[in-house]
C-alpha cells in the first residue's frame, strides 16, 4: 500500500508541510539521495521528515530519510503508517552512541534537549547530545563521505552581549558562564560549532551551521516554554497572566520557516559559516507575543493581565541593557531564503493544529 502524507497527517499540518515541499530550495541536490536526520521525532525533525516525504509524493524526488530518534515508541506513534513507506527508515538509538546506519549523502544533526526543565534535571544529557552527539554525527558523515552536513546550533551561543546594537550578528560573541551547569546547552552548542570547524579542517568536510532563534508552532500543552504556554492558554480558553513585565525582546521564527532555512543552508550555505535564522516580522517582546496571542482570536475575548500591577508599565530602555535577542538575518537572506509566516499567522496555525480532531 502507498502511504501518502496527505492521508496520515491532520489537514492543518498538511497545509504547513506544503510550505516546506513547495519552498524554493535546491531540491535537485537532494533528488535520489539519502539524508540522515537526528532528532527526527522532535519539534523540527517531525516537520522536516514529513515535509521531505511530501516532496516525494508531489514531485517524485525519491529522497530517502533515515530518521534517527531515541524514543522508538514515541516516533512510531507520531509518524504512524508513514514509517511503512520505502523512503523513510526509523533508526532507534541515542545520538550519544555511534550511529548504526549504512551511509547517507547528507546529514543533519538536530537532536538536542532545548527545554529549561531538561537543563535542570538532565544537564549531562543536554550537553552530551551536543558534544558526543555532534561527534557521532560528524564521524558518520565522514565515514559516509557525505556531500554536506548541517549542525543545528542556537542563538544561545551568543551569551550575554553588550554591543550597543539593537540586534545580534553572526560575528558577535558574548559571555557565558562555563562553570555553571545551567550553561550546559549554550556551551554544548558552542563546542558543537568548534567540533564542526575542526572536522572540516582536518577531514576536508563540507559542514554548515545554523543558529535558530526562538522556534514556535504547535507544541504540547504542557510545554514549559513561555510562547508554548501562551498558545496553550488560547486552546484552553484562559486569559494570559504575565508574572513579569514581559519586556524581554526576542526573535521568533515559525517552525516551517525554520525547516526551510535549514535546508537552504545545508544545500547552498558556505562551509563552516554560521547563519542566523530569524524573521523580522516576528521580532517582539514576551509581552508582545502574549498580546498577539490575545488579538489573533478576538471572538474569544482573551485578556492579558499582570500578576504584579507595577509590571503593566513598560520600562524605559537603558543604554546599559544587554543586547536584545534580536537576530540579524541578512546573511541567510543572501542565499535566497525568505520567511513566509509572521507571528500572528504562526499562532493561528499552531492553534488550528492543536484544536483539530
């Protein structure tokens, strides 16, 4: 039986996957090739895997996905019948172990714990996925003589900056406390980038690096990330209560735009040159995201409230404030990537997915 993506995902998810499958990416470079993706069952990995499978359905590109995921039962439930297709193979293992697969033409290492809760309860596992995990991914790519690899880093590599600029560029470099377990994620990502540069130099490998901003979309209702809680509030019909002034300024990027950006860099990026992934149409404060969540569905009469009345007044910015987590994206735009989904549309799509039966 031919298991088509359209028949085995929600209609609202399918709309998102079409954006990936129809994106102006150099798909010819992937045609009839094999791609290994670590973290395939994760937030990014699920959309990337299904988007590529849909590309095969629509255009016959015959791209084989080796979907590596440590939680086999979780992946089988998430992908369902799609795992019975010939163009996808589930590899159940932890990325901290050597990869048990034959070879791949392209490798994307996206497996990583990205939740503050995980940083607290499993800092060793968090940093290991970015240290030994990256090493295993790069060793696999080297042994496969892969055409290119992609290391998914993070905006957290920048640390705390005081540049005087209103945004972060790829050459900026700030402070991270490397003696704190709370830096397990940021330091792990920094080390992963250095490993990538080292493998590229020593083994003449083609390795790309991306630094995503805050990725948002449909997540679990119990996801502890602040944007996910705002979306959960909409689904539950709850007003949003901020426990701070919400003045922190951040770059957000919708999950499907993040996936297309990664594929752009994998196929057309420069070797060991980091690329920020952000969408200027979704740059906002925490307060701004919460307000947008209320405004997307005016018929639900959601309200934004503050736990402390003094937080209602937006504080005046100070020249002594650290550089906001607003990421400049000129470099990735220069290779042809353009985001499609702004903040409100992304919120609308996320809610539609979570509310669809």
